[in-house]
């Protein structure tokens, strides 16, 4: 019994250390990207990061005042952190603020390193790097802070993929930057933010859903496996195959997109002849099980 408890404790400790390693890595990547891509390209990434950089640039250009990044970025994140703490999850919020705090401090500490002066390359690859870093946070139970808190809040409450809505809101910040400092940088910044958003949508699929239509000769066994793997229910529909005129069992179920490959593999083990149609689901209304955010 004691050995079992010790083994479980070790597993939890290993999981926590692994998570902190990846969150620390993500924070370092965010800081490196800001110093080596965003700074060189003169970009405004959008979100609270973009807002911070915009305030820094205003202070520098109009008031000859050099404001540390962390001095602006950390206070701006307090309200979203409160929203996260109250509505999303305490553990999630604490881990997220760890990323916010560390990335803010490292951004002030890291020396600038120029990779390329080509603004288009900076916008594309800087956006990709930012997307990877944010996805690394999300996969490990945290976020990059700022508008990520807001996006996840609406995703949890409304059950919709909100990243593109955040992209639209960021255009307001970029338009302001364009008016003050030139629209060429603002337009490149939109490319940066769009690239980042698409990487996040590709790597992090928690709030994206797919509909499965499964024609199978073993509906109860297949349903049992869907229930076991995803905690989602299914509806059994009786149909008729047009070619042979035979009765067919059709299972209808909606699952998280990150679960689809696992579910299909499990179904094929039960019924290798099962016909499975996967349909992208934009939005659902009604009861849908969501893995709770801690």
C-alpha cells in the first residue's frame, strides 16, 4: 500500500516538474521572440503584449521615456488573471501568471539578437514561434496571459473556438499603432498575429469539436468505447443501405477534435469494417461534457 502511494506521489511530482519545465521553456521562447523578432520588425503583436509594446513606443517617441516591459505588462494582466481565477480555475490561473511574470522579466533581461531584418520573414516566423510558445502553455494547463484568459473564458462558457474573435479585437490595437507609427508595421503585425493564431488552432484543439457519423454492425460495443474514451454520449439511428437495401446502424456523436484519432483507432479495433465520417463542428448548443479546468 505504501509503495503504491509513493509511486503515485512520484508520478504526480514528475508530472508537475515536467509541466513547470515546459512552462518555463514557453516563457523563455516568448521573451526571446519579443526581443529577437518583434523588436527587430517593429511589430505590435496584438493582445496585452501588443498593448504593452504600444505604450512603450508612445513613451519612447513622444515623451522620451524608456519604460520596462514588465512594469506595464504585469499590471495589465491583473484583471484577466482575476477573471481566470474566478471563472476558469485557480491552478490554471496561477500557472498562467507564472508564465506572465517570467516572460515579462525575461523580456527585460534578454539581450536583443537579430535573426533577420526582413520584416515579412520576421512577421511570419515570429508569429509561428509565438503560436508554438502559447500552444506549449495551453497543452500544459496554462496560458500566455492577457487575451488568452479572455478567449478561454468565452470558450468555456459558450463552447466555441474564440481565437479568431481575439484576432479581430487585436485589429483595434494594430489600427491605433498604424495611425501613430505607420501602417506598414501594423499590416505586418496582422500577418504576425494571423500566423500565430493559425498555429494555436493547429496545435491546441481543446475547444474544437468534430461530429462522428459511424455505420457499424456493433453499435453497442462502439458506443461503449466512445463513452469510455471521451465521456460523451451518442445517438443510435436506424437506417437502410441504398445499394443492398439492408438495415444499417448509424451512431451519431460529437467529440473534441483532439480525441478523434484515438476514437477512430478504438472503433477500428472493434469493427474494422466500420464506415466513419468526420464532420467539422463550428458550434453546438446543449449539454456537452467538458474536461474541467483546474
